[in-house]
């Protein structure tokens, strides 16, 4: 079964938060940490720390509503 991941990242001081969605969380977190997009939000604010994530079977907003 294919999952979509909603993930939450922060900078070192936890003053900047980022929320993203991906189908490959390991790859995506690595991309953020390597600053592959030097002008991206996560690169500008040094958002590199994964603080949480959730797996969902669908990217639909209703997927989260049904799981709670």
C-alpha cells in the first residue's frame, strides 16, 4: 500500500516551522537537510529538524479527519 506523509520540521531553536507532504519521507527530509533548493523556505530559515510525521493512505484532507 502506498502512503503519503505529512511531516513537520523546525529550525534548531524551534522558532520556524514547516509542514510538507510527500510520498517518500526519507528522501524529502534528506533534500531539506542538504538545501537542494538554496532559495527555498527551508534553506533560508535553516529548517532541518524533523519533529513529527503522520502516514495517510490518501492526500485528501478527509483522510486526516477520518483518522481522528
